[in-house]
C-alpha cells in the first residue's frame, strides 16, 4: 500500500473511532472547562479558547464530528503538499464551524500556499475583524502583508502595504500583547525598508525595555548594531541577551563570531566552547570555528583532540579533512599542520583517511608533487582500498591531466563499484576531454548509485548544455527543474536556471526570484551577481544592473563574459541618461556608482558622467574581446559602437587572435601559456598539454626567471614560455632525485614507498 493510501486510511479509521465520542455530543454539549487553553483536549473533544482583553473567556462549543473529519483531511492534504485539496476540505469544515478562528486562519494559510495572496489577505482580514481580541488573526495578517510587500514591484503600492503592516502591529498586536517579539521585529524591518534606520532602531530598543525577559530582541538589536559598525553596542546587547538566557545559542554564536572577526581569539573561545558543550553531537561548522580559534591561540593539542572528536562524531563525513585543510591554508601554517598530522599518523598508521587528509593539505598548500607521492603511498599501503586511486585520479583531473585521471579513476571504480563519486569524477574528466557520450554514460551510472542526488542532475544538465545548447535546451531545463525539486535551495541550479531564463527572455520575474535565492546562499559569488546584473539590464533597470555587475567584476575581473556585460550595461545607462534632464537624484546616483560613495565631488555634470560611462564601456568591452577574440558577435558589436573611435582595435585584434591560436593549439604540447587565477608552476607543469607531471616545474622557473619571482604567486595574464621536456638520461636522473627530496616526508613514513611511474 502506498504512503498516501495508508495516510488516508488512517484518517478514515481515526474518524470512525471518534464517531461514537463525537455523535453523543450536541453542538453545544461540551461542558466548559475553566482555564482551558487553545488546542487543549477535554473529555476527548478538542477545545478552542477565546482570550479577550480583561480576562479568561469561555471555550468554543464542541466540534461536530464532520468538522473534525474535514479538518484532519485538510491537515493530511497539506502534509502531502496538496494545498488545493486542503482548501476544499477546510471550506467543508467551515460549513459546520463558520466562526472557528483556527479553521479561518487555516484557510488563509492554505490560500497562501496555492499562490492566492489576495485571497489569503482577505480571509485573514475577515477573521481578524470578527475576532478583534484574538492575537492569532492579526499575526497571520501581518505575515501575509509582509509577503505581499516583498513581492510588490510598484514602489507606491509597496509603501501603502508597509503602512498597513505598521497599523496591524502597532494598533492591534502590541495592544493585545505588548511583549510580542514578532511585532517589534516586523516593525523594525518595515521602518528599515522605508529608509528610517533611526526609527527601526528605536522600536527595537522599546521592545528590549518593555520585554524584560526576551532574549531574542536584544540579540536582534545587537545584530543590527553590528551590521551598522557599532561593535561596542553589539557586544553589550549580545551579553544582555545571555544574561536573560545563558544558553541562548544564537547570541553565543554571534558573540564568538564577532570576537573572531576582530581577532580577539581568547574572548571568542569561551562562547564557542560553551555552545559546543550544549550539543551531544557537535556541528561541523561550529567545530571548524573552534579549530580556527585554537590554531590562532597555538593550542594545538586542543585542536588535535577536537579534530579526533569531530572525526569520531561524523565518521561518514569525508569533507572534514578538506574543511580542516582549508583552514590550515587560510592560516598559512603548513609546516605546523604537517607536524601535527605526522603525530596522529604515528599513533594511527593503519588509518588511510589520515594519509588522504595529509595529501589534501599538500594540495591546498600547492605542493602537488608531495600530494601525488602521498596518494601513491596510499595505493601502495592499502592496495584493496579505492581511496588512494580516487584521490590521485581526482587530483590529476583538477590539474587538467585527464588521461592520467581516467586511468586512476577507472582503477578506483574496479575496487569500489558502489561509490557514486567515482563515476561522477570520471564524467567530469570525460567532459574536459569533450567526450560527451561517455561522460553522459558515466554520470548516469553515478545516478543509479545515488538516484536522489541533485548535484548529479545539475551536472548532467551542464553536460548536455555544453554538448549542444540549442539541441538539448529542453532536456537541460527539465534536469535543472528536477534538481531543484530534490533541493529547493540548490544555489548553483537556481542561478543556472535563472540565467537561462534571462538568455531566453523568458520569465524574468521568476528568474530574479531564483537568482536572489542563490545569492542568499552565497552573497559574494561573482557568477550570481553577473546573472542578476544582466537580468536587471534586460528589465531596463540600468542603475541596478550597473551596481550588481560592478560587484561581479570585482569578483571576476578577467572573465570576458562579465567584462562584455559590464560594457553593454554602461552603454545602455549612458544612452538612457543622454536624453534625461539634469535631475540631481540621477546625477547623485550615477556619481556614487561611478566614483564611489566616498567621492564628495559635486561639479560633474550629467554630460561628464555620461562620457565617463561610454569611456568605461569601451574599455571593458575591448578588454573582454582581447582575452577571448573569437567571439564574433562581441567583435561586431564593438565595431558598430566604437569602431570609428578606436582605429587601433583591428591591429590589436589580429595580434590577440594570433596569440589565442598559440595558447589553444588543436593538438600537441603548448609552446606558451597564459597564467590564470590560482595557477602555480607545479599546477601548470602537471597539465596534460604542458608536461603531464608537476615534477618538472623547475624547468618553467628556469625559463621564465625574469617573469616569476614566486612559483606559487604568478600575476594573472603572464605569458610563460614552455621549454621542451628533458630527454637526456642524466637530466631525468636529476629530476628523479629532486622528486625524492621533495617527498622525503613520505619516504620517512614508509621505506617501501613506490616510485612515480610517470
């Protein structure tokens, strides 16, 4: 029997069992019980209590059994995510109990779930007007109005809704319950949206004064003060919240985070430790914050103990080593971290996860030669485990050495055929090789192993999109929607689907909603900001588009698509401003966007700002084209807009095309290489079309000494010369000795460490 059928059967049986108890009661037969509260069951019958101002009221009469039946059916329908059936059932229940506050508010919530925002508002108003002394209807109405204000695009209508929200909470909610936290927070948010920060702060301060026992209001006010830069007031308010409730977890976490941001690690330690002691199984994010605190205070034994506890509590979480390695890289304490891991390895030499952890630390510290040697040691020590082959294959894939990646990943798959991560990594390697049918086959194999994994559905959509965008667009959209059905907060899928809608000029309102949801997950993501900026451009909101695209460009300064979008947005804004009058508000907005908020100059005219916009537009579009000169539409657009003003563009374009051809040959090894973000000499040498192994990075250093001062920090765009690989036997011997020296740590851990066959 399926789940819906079982649930519905349970509803019928429970209603039948209740029939004998309910039918014996007349609609007014339930005897009032003094002191009954809302939702309390008395004598087998659920009672609902009205509590008017001035004292305790009488309970509602007993439920008719038909109303109870339809109410349960509506609850079941909501549980099964069927709001339309729930609406039908709750309306039937209201026939028997038309004055029920609970059912009336339930109908409002159901209407909200069906998308009928106006109907939900009218229903909540109707219940509130019938029962003005009840708190629940006014709270529900306030919530619905807040949703309506968030969705309203007309500024005047939005202001009117905000005024209604203030009236609901001020006149009704706070009159009925002057200590209601929700009311103060809602009013603060409304005043903030109206551009009245002082009043927003004042209403929260009023709530803190009136509600002496509230722990949340001082915390929320402290959060606002911290966001405004008032650190001292924020700390005092967080401490006030903890005085009222010493176990209030949000205030403990906020206080620890604030101290850690300021570098007051000793002060941050106590809140984190207290918060962790309150939990039976520690949260990984909290453990990572405490680990960072221990490392800052050089409390390495405590850090090691905490790491052991985390691994014990989360044995299946393979992200713990990567999280900790990221922390170590952030702290730039590689040698200290490696010594600590060595100490653990001496006491736990049989644990392959520790070797994998050590290899990941080498990766994060950009010592790829040592990472490869460590993974080879894993393969040698634990030949029947897949982890060594998988880690090594996945590292080669990320180093763009797909041939070696496929060899080791296939070996890992032969050792463990039930791990979805292995065919998934193989699919990505095949995609990098542009062998799309094989990549699709691998990712489908991964989906059979993990059928409810949204990451796999999302990456299958990416595969089809890169294979043939026009041909597979319907399939791409279907896979993205299925991915979001499994994880509604999947930020990458939300952004990708939203950006696809923008390119198709489809549902821009829905696309904006999806991209904004993605940004709530990762506000600093440059790709998400670029999607939102381009959406605003399509909607004609050029000032908003420029603001968002500026943030995208600061995060991705060398991305040709972002540069092209930025140039086009600046041009659109300049053209829109040309015919406008010298509006002081528009000039101030343009000045703040172009020159920054700190610039106080006031002499620039609208024409000057327009010329500056056009100049920046030309610069951004030109830079993007010279990075990727084979995008013909961008070239033609630039020539149409700025060709006559830029006579040097055509010669520069020819040079860029020639350079691009040398940087991207159809086959064979590279003769030159353009450095990208995050490149090191080891990662460049490991690429398949360079040397295929990071061991030969010293060749690159010797050939480019005038350009490279630090092999791990090379400026973006540097053109490196790639000398031919060594062929002389003596040179091979010297490079093998260099590799042996670089892997001395691994050699000490195992005298039988295998040699690198590559």
